[in-house]
């Protein structure tokens, strides 16, 4: 999962940063207010094979997490169990056939929009 986050940060840093800032600035209306920025992140990341593989293998967990966020827009931290299930699934995805060169992966920590959501009240 860290590899996917690092790849997302490498290729979609600007989009992630804008979306995360929007979410943090709009804790009760982020779903509507930041929708366009969310779509930009999704569009940017949809072409990378690692992210595609994780989305494919963990789609059920991700859909449940997104549903929780929609239903709890004013308290996104309540979706922590959902994101934990998604991240747990992502950690088990077999990426050996994806053909990712380890030199492409950044070795820095990334704060994702999801992490921003879970830490803002």
C-alpha cells in the first residue's frame, strides 16, 4: 500500500495536495465542495497499474469506505474501521505481476486525502 501511496504522490502530488487542503478546509461540506478535486485525483491515479490492481482487488472495501464517508460527511473519523479494512486489503494485494520497478517508488511518507479526512474533525 505504501508503494501505491508513494506512486500516487509521485505522479499526482498537486492533485492530492489540492484535494487534501479542500477537505481540511471544508469538514462538513467536503463531499460536495471538493468533488471536482476528488475526480482530478481519481483521473490522475487511474492510469497507474499498481493503483489499478489495488482498486480491482479491494473494490468492495473501498466502496464501503466511500459510502461511510458519504453518510458521515460531518464526522469522517467515524469511518476509521472502513479505511482500516481497505488498507488491510491493499496490504495483501499481490503486486508481483504488475511490473513495478522499485526505483520508481519514493521513500518518503505521504499524507493522503484519506489520512487528512480521518484527522480533521
